[in-house]
């Protein structure tokens, strides 16, 4: 991965954009320690959203490379009526041009900055960078700059969650060598699958195993409801979102896959465009995984959806959750996904609807690839319910035969 960062230095910008806990800052630190270029580093905080403070941090970091650079600009920034921003940025670029050797400037945690003025200043600087300067941005969400334009011009080197996730061999090295565990290949593969290579998830699992000393018991049950994972995702991800976004995440967590119109029907809120919300969740790296290149279907990260479903159960009563499943079932049926419609009808405890969907249009669902879910539901029903619907007894027997 560090080699990929080094090869991208001829471009203007390296963007490392991924959710919390993917090791973005650690990766850049390790790379810079051996890349051979001078480096200036800015660790951004929420207070840096104010443009004057942002530019002050920028200049202060550059002074570690060239003493006294930008001193006049700093003085101007403190005046009651500083000159126009473009004048300040142009002057700063002129001084940066005086740095003769190639160097790298890192803007770490750019997601902490919430400012159109800062975004505009960043874009202006990127458009006019001298060739010896390379910018690295680490962030939990994509910055509000035209990334597509830089991508088309071959001026953008980018790493995403899919690039940063640990492979099996990296997971094995981290767990057995880095964390001094003695896990088998099957145990490592199970954790790598459950965490989807999420580095923080692997670390939290390792800490739990170190504490309990019982990997055999912990690994099969390790999910988003484990208290270490739960605390991290709640504090670092969920609680940082606006209430409207939290509501969307919780209510759509009942879905295995998400698309705009399906989420619209589940949310039942005309003020919310689910398609726009999904695109924004992807931009913010909120543990959503695209399932196609058209940005139509998504799913949530396995551990994240475990957390969301737990919070949903805590925040809504069973009748409200059942209503969400009924809406999802209706959408799936209307769009020709009968098996998914049946599954949500079962989850909604709507006996009549589930029975009708199971019967299908001329051919029962258990004969069309849904034998397991059909049999599980039928087996869960009291005899009185089956007696009231004799056709279900027939399908029960047929499902048993088809799975034997």
C-alpha cells in the first residue's frame, strides 16, 4: 500500500477516504517515515472550520519546512479587515513556490472541517499548486471538491475502504504476530469475514480474546452487538450523525439490500429523498457498501448493521418495527421480488400476507428457491394456525420432501 502511495506522488492529490477505524492516519505515518520527501502535517479539528484559523494552521505547518514562510500573510490575517481570500491564497502560493525541493502536505481528519469557505480555498490551492507540492488528505467522508474532475485529469490518487481492509494474510500477521494470539487459520478467516477486514474491528476482537482467553467461544458470537464494537461505533459513527440520518439508518437497517425507492417506501417520509441520502451516506463513508457501479443498490457493513438493528429494537416498539417490514414486503411484492416479500411478511408477523405470498402465483415459493425459509416459517407455526389454513399443511409436507 505504501508503494501505491509513492507511485501516486506525481499527481496533485492523494485522497484516503474511509470510515473510522481503517488505519488511515497510521498508514500515512508509516509511508512518510520512509518516502524520502520532506513533510508538513496538519491535524485538523472542528475549530479549524474557520478560514483564518485553517490558513494559519496551513502556514504554521509549512514553516517546519521553510522558516519564516508566510509570516507577512499571517500578520495580514490578523488585521480587522484582511484582503480578499483569493489575494491571500495567491500570495501563499507564491511563497510555496520558493520551496525548491519536493514536499508533501498532509491534511489529516479533513472531515472535521465543515466549511464551504475552506472547501473553496482548498480547491483554489489544488488548481494552482506548484509541481513540487503534493497534498494528502485523510478523511472519513469525501471533501466537497470536484473529485471527478481531478480523477479524469489523472491528478488524483485515491484509496478507499476496499483498499485499506486487511486481507487474510494481513489479518493473520496482525492477530498472531502483532497481538500475540495463537489463532488457527479457520479462526482468522472467521474474524476476517465477520469484520470484512475492518482494522478496528479486528483490533477490538483481539482485545476481547486477550481479555477472555477463549477464542473458541468469542469468535462465533463476535458481531456488532459486542460491547467493544458497540461502544466504538456508537461514539465514533452513529452519535455523530444528525437525528434525521440516524432515523434513516435505524429504519432501513431491516433491509438486507437498499435502493432509493425501497427506502422511500420503508421511511414513508416525503421530505426525505432516500436516493440522495444513500449517495450522501456513501460520500460520508458511513459503512455502506455499493453493490453495483450504477449506485442503485447498497448494503450496510455487517458489524454496523448489527449495531443499527440493536438500536432499532431499543428505540421502537415491536408494532412499529413490524410496520417497517410490512412496507418493505409490499415494495418487494410490487417489484417482483416474491421471496424477499415473503421474508419481510414473516418478520412483520402478518400471517395472512405470509401465507398468501408462500402460495405464490401458481407455484409455491418453496419450489422456487425458498425451501429453507419456507420450512423454517411453517415449522414455527402452532398446529392451530396450520389447521386454520389446510393448504399450509400441504405446503409443509411438500417443503419437507423437497429438503429431505
